[in-house]
C-alpha cells in the first residue's frame, strides 16, 4: 500500500478530488461558511476549539480551511506522521511548538543545541515566552534535562554551518522529554526526524517546501495528540496560513524531490571546487570527506543537502558585491541560488557566545544552491572569490 516518496509527493492530499470530479485542488478563499443549522455549526466550532482537524463545517477560516488542510495531509504523509499543522510562517510554527510543549504544560525549561536558525535563537534568548533555556552540546543534552524541561530543540543540518546533530542519540538522551527537530534544511526528501523518535518535525515552508521564493509559511508534523493543542493555539493566536500559500505549497510538493536532488548534486560539485579554491579557507558541507564525523549522511540523512557554508580569506562583503548571477539575499531553498553573510544578517542577533559555539565567524558566507547550471554558478563564484582576494592584497600593500 505504501508508495515511494516521489509517488506520494505527487498524489498526497488529493484523495477527495476524484469524488469532487476535479483534477487540480481547489483554492477556497472563503472567510466564512454558511451554517443554516446553527446548532450543527456550534457543534463544529466546539470540535475545532477542542483541536479537531475537521468538522461538519469549517465555520470560519481561522478555525479551518480545506485548501490548507490538503497541504497538511500531504506534508504529514511525506514526514510519515499522523498529522501536520500549518502556520503563517516558520517562526509562528516554532512559537506554537514552544507554547504547546512548555507553556501549556507549565514546564518552562528548554534545552537547545546550537547552532540553530537566528530567529529561533533570538526567540529563546529574548525570554519573550518566559522560557528558560540551557544551551547544550549534542552530547550534553542528558545532563541538561531537568524535571521542568518541556522541550529539547535541535536543528540538523544546523543553520548556518550545516553541523549535523545525531537526532536518535538526542532522543535517547531526552528520555520522556519531547524533542523538536527543525527539518527545514533537510526537507522530508532527505530526512524524516519522526522516524528517529522526534516528537515535532518543524519546517519553515518559506524555504524548500515553497521552493519558489513566493510563499511565507510554517508547518509542524507530529502525532495527532500533539497536533490538537497546536490547532487550538493557532485558533487562539490567529497564526493561520493563507489559503493561497497552502495552495502553492501543495502545488510545489510533487517537484520537491526533483528540486532538492538537483540542487544537492550541484551543491556537492561546488563544495568540492570551493574546498580547493585559493580564496577559501574552509568549506562546511556534510558531503565533504571528513565533514561528517558521526557518519550521519546515508544513515540519518539520505544525502548531504543543497546548502553550503564557506569562509573566505578576503573580505566577504567584497565577494558578495562582485557576484553577477547569484542573488545576495537571506532565505534559502528557492529555485535561484542565494548567498548571505550570517554574522551580519541571519545570525546578527545571536549573542557572542552563541556565535562562538555555533561557529558563526566574521568571514563565513552561507549559500543556498539553486537550479541554475553548475558551470554558470561556478564561474560566478570563482570570479567573485578572485575579486575578493585581489582587493585583499591591495589592502595588505
Ligand atoms: C527561515 C527559517 C526559519 C523561520 O521561518 P520563517 O518562515 O522565516 O518564519 C526557521 N528555521 C529555519 C532553519 C529557517 O531557515
């Protein structure tokens, strides 16, 4: 009965279309739904307030939207989870997971392994949610767990240095405490954290899932009993995904594996070339020899991914300015290649200790490899790197 990933990605979330007599999923933009039987409508509302995934009527689009629900069904299937809950952004999804696992349970302590996305790091460090965080190395998680620990939060590959964390080992260390894994960089094509024991699998849908740089979204895949509180939170806080975004995300899933695998092949080729470039001091890419000390590529991850980080000998700002094809921009996972300076942009708000343990050095650049031809990308990188070296030698003189 279970089909391969590529087959599921094409057909998931479309089970009701034949019954409806249509081929493409409909885009339902309704904010409200007629409920001639108000008692039945009230019952539906009560079911949503209890965290139900569906009811006799959506009632109101902050409670439910059929277009978004199709995307959720599809993503849950691809992550091999019972359910998925979509949010207005990755940060809204991450916030909801902290609220569900910590605030709703009264367990206000979080253990997190750096590096993680700069926004998540800042959310935890800011104290906004009233949570206390212990930053731990991936082998120090067990020692950091306390009776009031509500969640262990990890990201693998970690943003921006692509450090791999052994998910199954962290799950064992966490014991009864649920583990959340930000799976944005790996995508369900390369990694399924729930299969390794993660309680929550989080994606910024803005990245590879959307894949075309035109959708802001977040999604959490988990078991149904963890999904219900997330839906309750989404109704209360209003952090809902717009139906058009749900439509575009669902539309993008059938090509997700094609996009990720093609970008990954290009990234692997560029990483090898960058590693021997005279203007590069270090390349961070899980697929390079010696980069994956724990042997997680091939075991935990089905491939090294399409993100590369590298440290330049010259001025990273000069290198970025000299690029002609690769877009200097934050974000990632789009069809076009993007490059950015983590210390100045995505991880600017991470404190110095966090930058140190996370390996976020001043000369580090992070590149999201897109679907352009590998020779064109290499030519652009090479000429910009040489330009950054030339400027460096001028300054040195
Ligand atoms: C972008 C990103 C986020 C935040 O997602 P938004 O959709 O921008 O809110 C979280 N985690 C990772 C790994 C990301 O790259």
